[in-house]
């Protein structure tokens, strides 16, 4: 049997078949960034909604990096009204939901703190959460949850070849439907449950890691992800509690 690519094109009616939520869902063949699309649309629409694109020309990653976003990929952003006090949880929720949705499509991944998904030691998906704040008092109004999953058949560029993995055989319509439901489910789940699931799916717990903190290189064994989403590392000198942004995780041993 010949593989027919068109059978696997993103289509709203097929996505709808796989989701039980009815959030507005915008599908684009090509865009700059689905996170940027959400930011623009949030100015005119106050509810929650989703953008999904086949290709991004200006895909954004964390720390101001670009996100490689070739055609026939999976670039998904959901914009949700923020629940104050739950800020720390967003990042954890996204990783858990994405891993669960991928599992529903036959692909097992693990969460590499803070919120990359890995398979066999290589990055399969990246997550970028962005805040929309009130102009008046700077309080958090909405969160844009952006998830990029490596499903495109285009070859990785040289700099990603050894670090990234492509997840094959995925029905992207199914993935989009399952992911939207999983995000809504985990966004309203109790914090302890999110944390339990996050720990369960963690790639780093129990592993030796190298990291840089206050300009010093250190190593230790990851023992936990605490209730603030911080990484707890046991070193010869005692325990380090690492918040994302304060450290750079260089590798695992
Ligand atoms: C990272 O790995 O640094 C995060 C990557 C996040 C990429 C996704 S793709 C959908 C959404 N739109 C973007 O421009 N970025 C996120």
C-alpha cells in the first residue's frame, strides 16, 4: 500500500472527531508563530481558543531562540484565561498534557525539566508559555501555551541533527484533538495530581546531572521536582534547589 500524504493533512473536521471540547480552533497552512497569532487574537476575543499551523516562518523558542518549524509539522498554541496563583503550574501542566496526548498517539516520551519532551535522550517537543498581562496593574490575564512537536519529515538542520528526534507515524489530527482535551483536563486538575503525574513522567529524577549555578559548575543526582516545580539535586555538599532560569542544565550522565 502506498502512503498518501494528503490523508494525513490537518483538517478541522478530523480534529473535531478527536476532541470533546469546542474551543474556537484556527487552522493555518503557514504562519509566523502560533503564539504570536494568539496574542493578536486575544485582543479581540476574551475566551479561550487554539491556533494550529502546518508550518511557522518565525517559530519562537525559549530564551529568545528560534524554533525550527518546517512544513507538515505540529505547531500548536492554546490561549487560556489565567487562574491567578496557578502560574507555576502552567509549565508543568503543558508538559504532562503533551506527553499524555502523544502517548494516546502511540509515542512514549519523557519530560525533561522544565518542559521539553524527550525520547531516547533526544528532544521531541518544546514548550513555550507566554503571559498576557494587564496594561494597568501588570497582573496575569491570559497564558499562551505553545507546543511544537517534531513530526515533520524534513531533515533536521546540522545543529539539531544529534539533539532532536522526529516522532513518526502520528495522526496529527488525532494529536491536536487529544492535546486540546488533555490541556483542559490538566489545567483544571488539583496541583498535587499534576505534580504526581509530572514526577511519574520525569526523565531526570534519579539521573546524575551537570549544571551551572552562580557561575559554578556542579553535579549531583536529581531526587525530586518540588511543589514549586523546582528541581531538587543532591550533591556531595548537600541539596541544591534549582529554579528554571537561574541555572543551565548542561547534561545528564
Ligand atoms: C523551546 O523548545 O524552546 C520551545 C519551543 C516552543 C515552540 C512552539 S511551536 C508553537 C508555538 N509557537 C511558537 O512560535 N512557539 C511555540
